[in-house]
C-alpha cells in the first residue's frame, strides 16, 4: 500500500487541443489522460496523435501519471493510435487507457501490440500499463476476466454515459443520484467494478460527472464512490480537481490514526511489547484486522503525500 501511486483526480485532456495539453501540465491532478477517443472528432484524430506525442516528449508533467486513451477496438483507429503514441513517446508514457472493453481478449490484444512496439523501440517490456474502461453491459458481465487478462492492468474504470446507453437506462444526470429513483441506481455497477479491481489488486476509478460547473453536486457523487472504496474519479474541469483530491484522500485525523495503529500493533506484537496478538490504543482494541484496515488508509495517505502530525509512544510498564 505504501508504494501505491495516487490517482485521486484523473484529468481528461483532449488531444486535439494543444493549449489544453499545455495548461494541464500545471494543474494539480494526480493523473492526466490525453484523449484520442470521445474528445476528438474523427478528422482531428491524426493531428491529435502528433499533439500528444509532442506534449509527452516536451515534458513538464511533474509527478503526474501520464496516460493516453486510445479508441476502442471496434474502430479503425486503435492500432494506429497505439503505434504512433507508444512508438513516438513510449519512454514518457505510463499507461494506455482502453475504452469500451468487452472481454479479456481485447485487453490481451492490446498487451500483445504493446509488447511488439516496446521491443521494436528498445523500451522496457511491460513498462506501459493498461487501464480498462467498463462502459457496456457485456463489459460489466466480463469484468472479473478483464481484470485478470494481463499483468499490465493497473485500473478498472467506470464509464457511466456509455454504460447508461448500453442498458437503456432512463435519462438521468450522468453519475448522479435521482429523486425519482428509490435508492442508488449505480450501486450494483460500482460494486462489481470495485470487487474485480480489489480481487486483482489494482485501483478502481469512478467515471466523470458531466455538470462540470456544479462542484457541490460533483462532491456528492464523488463521496458515494469514495465511501465504497474507489481510489479516484475522472475530472473534466480544473474546478473539480481540488474536490477529488480531498475526497479520495483520507482526512488528516484518519491518516494519523491509521499510522498510530500500525505503530502500536507493530510494537505490541514485538518482543518488547510482549508478543501480544491484540492491544489497546487508548480506548480502542486493535488486532490484525485493525492493522489491515489501517494499511489501506495509511497507504492512500502516503500516496497522496500526506505527512503525519502525531507519533506513537510505547506505554510505560
């Protein structure tokens, strides 16, 4: 967990807009994905590939995770997207996002193509990860196999708009709760994606909220998936970044407490601490299950660059 790379905010940047590509470098998003799919008109895609290669090679991205979303395998653009972007800027690229993943075979096909390009260009084989986006009913049914389809898989992502169209859902504000629906219509979908990601040991990312200027509504929706355990969310506007970074990181109080649990449990199970299987931290009993829960929170806090504000002092005998 301590080595987890933070993906609290995943900023979408159209590859066809050089000005937006340049601006994204200075924004505080954990990850940027430079988009060749929905954000680019068909006639703009060839030029967008060149823009993305140039932007990646120019640098200036800091510690951001650099991802490119290619077109899905049902189109005529996918193979050329991958060849041009990875062949031209593979050394400065962290992952390829594959949209509308239907089954494990589509992930494996991308893995094979990436391996060939890496070998042909002298890149480290396996260096570039894959982010699989679930946007259809078929993709959700196959999400468990998709998660285990390749060792390159780094995230499983929910794509709400296309998914809603896939299942003929009554028009709602994409990703939001709705007063006409008794409960949360997206809970099942989110949990399926989360379970697949956790079983595979990778990150789960929530999809976009399209009302980009309504930050309070974005926060409401983001808190839902953060509570379930999602690691981050797409952001479509710079105004959503700070909210995502805060919501998908633990609070300072929770982070400090998690670190205290880890220190206290390590001491209690040591020779000096009496080799105990459980111990008291103030009025709270902690044990191995407590340690596991604390690892999750501490890992997210460390990945987000948080600093602890308290320290553990062993109790006096």
